[in-house]
C-alpha cells in the first residue's frame, strides 16, 4: 500500500471519528465521545509518524487497545451498533500483536463485548452472535496460523545452517553486531571463539561427504553442550541468551560469549571445548578423530567492529593451528 493511500485513510478515519466523538460529547453518550476524541488524537500522532516514515509498533498497539475500549463501551450503550465492529477488530489484533497474544486477546475482547451488550440486547440475540464471533475467530486464527508458520519458516531458513540446525554466517553477523552494540552500553566484554576442525579435509576426502556431514553435525552438538551451563543454548528465535553457536561454513564454527566480566571466565569453556572435540566420532563402525584449533579475541577497547574482531580471532586460530592439533591461542593485543 502506498504512502499516499495510507495518509488518505488516516485523514478520512480521523475526520469520521472526530465528528462522531464531538456528536456524542454534545448530545448523546459523553463517555463514548471522549474516548473517540482520544482515539482521533492517537490517529493524528500515527498520521504524523507515517508522514515522517517513522512507524511505531508501540503506537499501533496503544491505538488498537484504545479502539477496543471504544467498541466495548459502544456495545454496552448501543448494543448491535457496537458488536458489528467487533468482527473487524478481531482481525486488527493479528496485525498489532504477536500471533498467540492476538488469539487470546480476540477471545477475551469478544467475550467482554458480548457481555457488555447484554445491557441493551436480548440474551438470545447475544448467544447467536457469540456463535458467529466464535466462527469468525476460528477462521481468522487458522489463517493467521498458516501465515505465522510461513513467516517462521522463512526466518528459520534465513538464519539457520541447513546441515547442523545452528545459526548460519548471516545470522551470526547480526548477532555479533548486536552483542557489540550492547557491550558499548555496559562494562562487560564480548568474547569470540573461532574454531576449525583439524584433519576434517582428510576425513571428508577419505570417507566421503556423507561421513563428513555426520562429523559436522556431531561437532555442532558438542559445541552447544560446551557453553556455560548457566545459560540457555541459542535458539534461532531468541536473542536474549548470552551465548550463540554458529557454523560459518565448511568446518569453521564460532561462539559468541556475551556479558563476560573477566576473561578468566572463558577458560573453563575453552577447556570443555578442547576436551569434547578430542573425543572420537563414532559413525557406524568408524571411529574418527577431528580435533579443534581455537582462536580467541574480545572487544578490548569497546570500539571493536565485527570485522576487526573476526580478523583477530582468525589470526589467533591460525596461530593455534601452527602450535599443533587440539590447541587454543588468544590474540596478542600487546603486539598489535
């Protein structure tokens, strides 16, 4: 929908609600009139935001709740003239709130509106309307659920590594940028671990890509089990966890450790990783070994960019490889 059409709809709606509100304040239901006038003010603010290209999800939620209150009051005083607006209101909830919240809100508001309408509408009529509203909610919920599943599928596809199920490089870059931005506002550090599986190419070339894929899947599972036990393993739809495991491509993995107060905190994590990756990979009758080389770096001066931090961990990881298999190297800030 173009910006001009949205502005036109805003203006037309403001004109109608403002006029209807003034009518009620002057000659009919004063409470309803003031609620309508408040709604017109919120719509005016929304119009300004649209004009300035500054969409506000919070304002949309407040406006929807305000209109909800108007409709419930209308149901109480005017009966059927209020109930007919509940049907489009139910649809509006799915545009304003998360899917599950919208379903619950639609049911509660519909029940409240029907109960309020008992003030002026016969109970038999209310019962018939409740059936119609229930069917309406069920239909919209089913449709919204399909849209929700499609959206989650697209989000998952964009963020998830198809082989291992953990975060991919693209999502990793977003998470790292967000972590560094948050770190600038606090006194904590963001520590990045960059891992490469030793001898993975030999395994892949010797036993084939199918066995190699099994090794990568098992490696990702091990890495997720090695992060700090007090924190949840990263899920693709949650950003609040303190640690995120990602596969950057091939046999390269990365772990973001957030809210680190002291660098010594990560030593236990690194020890668990090296020990876990030293265990054999049992695939069918095969017993394979793919140790890990780990590079470590952090936002030392609190102004590090994602690109700089990746360069530092990459350099540290190759230093670890030069020391031999199953080793870790921390980026030397004193010489850089």
